[in-house]
C-alpha cells in the first residue's frame, strides 16, 4: 500500500497543476476542478492497488479527473450555463476513453498564471492562489508561510476562486495591449513569493526554503511557457527574474550566521556561495541580455551577478554596479534604488561622492523614516572622517531601527565613533 | 456577461469646472456612447446627489431621508450596463468612460438567475 500511496502522491506533485489548468480551461470553475481532482486521487488509491500503477499515471489521472468533473456537473442538476461546461467535457471524452494513456495533457498553465495573478484580485490573494494552484502547496503550508491562521487562508482562497468565477475573470492569455503589464504582474507575484522566503524572518526555515524553491520553479515555468507560446517580447524579463532569483538564492547559506543573524554581503564567507546556481544564473542572464530588451529584472540580475563574480569584497566591480543602478533609476525611479546607487558610487569613487548623492534632491526627506538611509549616511560620514556628523546619523538610525540585531550592530558602530571623537578631542 | 458600471465623480470639483470643460466632457461621453455602442446595454447620467432621497421601511413604516445612502467624497453620477465577454473586456470598456480619468468606475457583475 505504501508504494501505491507514494506513486499517487508523486503523480499528484508532478501533474496536479497541469491537470487543474486543463480542466479549469473547460469548466471555468476552480473549486469544481479541485474537487474533481480530489475525487480522482481517491479512485487512484483504490484502483492502482488492484490493477497496478498505470503506464502513464498522469494521463490516467487526467482522464479520471475529467470524468469526476462530469459526474459532479451531472449531479448538480444541469442549469443552463452548466450545459456549456458539460458539452466541452463530453467533447473531450474519446470513444473507448478507458485507454487515454498516451494522450498528452494539454499545457494550459500559462493561462492559469494570468488568472491567478489577475489585478482584479488582491495581491495577497494572487500570491496564495498561485502557490496553491500552480505550486501545489496545501492551505496549511501557505498559512504557516504567511503567519496567518489556516481558516483565514482557506477563506482567502475560497473568496479568490469565487471572484474569478463570478466576476468573469478570464482564463486566457491577455491581448497584446495589456500583455506586458499582465506578465509584469505575474513576475511581481513570483518575486514576492521568493522574497517572503528569502528576506522575511517569519515562518519556519523549511517553509521559507520551499517558498524560494517554488518561486524559482515557477519563474522557470513562466519563461518556458512564454517561449512555447512565442511571446518573444516578454521572454527577456521572465529570464531576467529567473536569473535574479537564482543569483540571490546562491547566497542563501552564507547570509545567515550561526545564531540566525543576517550576515552582510561584504562579511559573507564567499566559499559558501552556491557556484552551480551562480553559473546557471549568469548563463540565463546572458541569454536574456542577448535578446536586447533590457528591463529592471535583468539589470538587478546583472548587479547581483557582479557581486557573485567577486571572490573577495575588494574585487567587486563597483563602477559597473553604480552604472547599472543609474540605468535602473531611469527604468524604475525609486528612493531605495537611489540610496543603493549612492552606496555603490561611494564604493567606486569615494565616500564624498556618495554623500553628495544622498544629499541631492528630496532623497533625505523621502527616506527620513528609513533607518537604512541614516545608517548608510552614517557609514559614509565615518569613512569620510566626519565623526561628529557620523555620530548624529548613527543615533538617528539607531532610534528608527526596530530590529534587535541591527540595533546591536549600530550601537557598536556608534561607540567606535564616539571613542574616536574623544581621542581626537584629547589629541 | 453583464456588468453594471457605476460612475463616481467628485461633484464639488465638477461644480468648479469651466463651461468649456463641461462641454468637452459632454462631447466625450457622446463619443464614448457611439464608439462603444456594441458593448452598451443602456446607461444614464443622474441628477446630482443633493436630489437624492433614501427610503427605508421599518416595522411597516416608510422612512425617507434627504441625501444619498452613503455620504462619500465621490458620488454616483451615472451608470452603464455593459455586455462583455469577460472582466478584461469590461475593464477595457470601463477605462474608456470619460470619468475614469478624473473619478472612478466600479464594475460589478450582474447576478444572473438562469
């Protein structure tokens, strides 16, 4: 029995999203499709134990899931619009359908991506639905990843599925006029899923790792599907995102210290970076860049690749990195990117140049509540030898910072600066 | 599918519009009606919300109050009934309603009993 259970759960893990995507395409109803798949899994457990595991378990499961959907529709006392769904399903039933094992399951997962990440759904719902339907994560798994109670997450998923059905959120590849923005929406959701696993310290390590792996898997799938559909204009950024995630993920082991504290890039043990992921990330980025349609994900991946190439922090190509931040600023202006650029410029051309950028325009005002702005400014002032100004900036950063470990770090720096000021005073 | 497009505008701001701007807006609505006719199943502009009366019946008694049901910054100024194949198409049509550029359009699917 154990081996049968394993075969069923492996088939589920491998084929669920493809089966759901194909079935939702016919019945336009997420809940019905999921229920039918659950029915089919139960049948598989029984039948495979008696008849043996079918030659093509995925196709077997698809056929039975489709029949279970038919059963459920028939039981539901055919309303007018159900007739259409029935018709579509019946047309797919082939004569002697018992042996559909060689028919490939059509791949409709790209449509599913667009539906799950439709802007008419809340961002939280988009993320949950994508993980659930395309990633195959269970409701409790997603709930624990986002630190919400299971019933809350279940409710969020049910609401999203019903809105898709009742508001007529389409199940198709968007028209070319809106294709670009809809692809961006999908990539953004995948990026957020990765970040939740990477940057946030919430949730168990196991779940967070799964979020990272899942987002990489889905980014890879998204790029493949866009290539298959010949949507060439959208491929470079999808590859760019995939490269970015791989490059970030290569540092996963090195960025957390023994006590679970964050280790800054320059302090990381670079031998612990995953070279295989770095190589793959760089290869994919090169492919993306060769298509000559640069975008923010590709630029960010290029910055990450430059960090990955440096075996020592001193080898980092800061002039190139600051140039890339400049490009990024033009594409997607934001105060956070400007701050990063200022830090890169300081590394390339000296702290005074960086400080000049920090003091330019509205940056100081826009980031006045952001402790990392003050921490970065303090660091540059310290390196420029302006110790009293550095002290004031460290104080501000310390007061704004809520993270215990970061506060401890800032306090240490603050002491160092104060000691220097005292020594200078004595001298 | 059928959707109701509820058009919200800031009446106070509209009151300050120049005559020219109002004529242009009127023209824009006319053009919208002509260009999107294939999607429109009717629609009307409404008198301002200070003409609204809200009616409730409690314990068999009819209570009427002056003004709209909800006091909000923006008020419903009109509606269209849209016939569209799905939400994407409805969003596209709604985005062309002139008020979408200065007010907002809420699209709600019609609950069909079939």
